[in-house]
C-alpha cells in the first residue's frame, strides 16, 4: 500500500468513527484544497456528516463559486453560514470597512464578526466538528493532533488530515478528479477573505499570503483560538 493509500485508508477510518461515535457531527469547510479532499471522502462514503461553510461576505468570487461546483459534482448542497448583518454594520460603522489592516486586534475583531460568531451557531447542538487543518501548514499548527477536546464549544474536534502533506492533498485531488478552487493555480495555497489573502512567492510558507502584514505567530483567524491562544486544551489519542 502506498503512503497516500495508507493515509486515505486511515482518514476514512477516522471519518467513519466520527460518524459512528460522535453524531451529530459537522465539517467546517473553507472550500480550499484540503477541505475538498474531506468533502470527497465524506460524500463518496455517504457519511451522515453535515458540511457547512462560512460565507463571510468578503470571499473571492472563485471561493464562493465552489459551493455551486460541489452541487454540480456531488449533488450536495453545502450549508452556508453568514455573519449577522447587525454585527457587521456595527463593526464597519465604528471602525471602517478595512480596519483589520490597522492592528491584530482590529483584524481579530473582524474575524470574530464574520467567522467566529457564525461558527458558534453552526456548532450549536453538535457532538463533534471536523476541520481540514494540517500540521505542515504553519508554525502555529506543528503540534496539531488528530483529535482534540474543544472546551470552548463543549465538543470534540477532529483534524483528520493533520499528518497529510501538501503533496498528499494534490495527489489525491488529481487521482480522484476532485473539483478545487482555481485560485490554487494562481499561487494561493491558503485562501481566506479576499482583502486578507495574497498569492505567495516561490519559497514562501504556504500561509504567508494570509494576513501577510502580520507576524507569522499571529496568523490564526480565531476559529481555533480561545482568549488569544490556540485550542490545544486536551489532545485525545486517535
């Protein structure tokens, strides 16, 4: 069995265990390459795991288009979670549309309104949530476990692709004809909101294009943070 086949077999087993032992469970998809791998594995296996995405209102058109691509390819409607307009209006009215460039605090405030608060609503009533995070993505994720205790939301959190490399992700996508965001072909290995994401240069870290004006150690949007710290409260052996 090749290394990739072994990883796929292991990841399928993790997803099956989540569906069996942690129902109801949801998958938070950013619609990026890693998340399309998980989408493919979940939908082809017919697992009872709901897939949702956070439509922040400031995504690239190519990212939003992935929702229709998933529908066309798999016949599946991704659940779309949007920010509360009143909170967006309050933030913009008080700070300006692009205040996230001014400081880490302003950026995290924008991320909270557009991503973290909608995530909380999406996770309400669930027993587990799944992400497409990988250890190799950034310095903030090098100790990423497959399974965590997310005390902030009171449920289990799984990162089934934690051990996957970027090459693993793309080998799977090409071998299985998985649809993907065309921005990946334009130098965007990591894709967030349009004003906060740029293409990277050769040799740069894969997440160098996210919040490029900040220090690398601060580059998390808050979805995986509690009181400014990464949620690594309790790792659970997979």
